[in-house]
C-alpha cells in the first residue's frame, strides 16, 4: 500500500474550525496530508441501548465498505463521542500501533471517557 492521505469523514454537524483543528493535529502527528469529507449515515441502526453507546465495530465495517481506499487511511467522525486524542488513538491503530499502559500515552486503552486525559 502506497499511503497518500488521511481522510477524515465528517458525519453530523461540526464547526468548520473544529474540523480544521482536528485535521491539523492529525497532520502534525502523522505527517501526511489530511482531507476532510462529508459523509451521510443513519446512526440509529448502530446504537446499542444496552450499552448506551454506538457499536463501533459495525460502524467501522460500514465506513470501510463505503469509503476505503488503498491510498488513504479513513476515519469517520461522529458528533456523538469524544475527540482529538481519540482520533489520533484510532488512527494509530490503523498504522498497527497497539495499546500501551502508560497513563499519558495517546495509545492507552480506555473504557470510559473519564479515562482520557488532555
């Protein structure tokens, strides 16, 4: 795979400056050009009321089936969850990084939003 870009796919309403800030942070961390696209998806089929969360696995599969490319890493951004560090964390996984146990590491695994530090 000859990686060319990282594409952030915006699902839902985000302020333009907010998305630009996320794109700049990703560009700074990964040193790739970053594109922002707008996506459309009905999230109701992905919501798990028992966990009071969206099913990330199903969302990833759906996004991958629609937006995947051999030359891009793609990440869907939804206005229902936490952000900048989560974006970098999840993109880290797409580059093959695993969870670490250092509390300040962006790749530290977290179960709850409260586990994330700024």
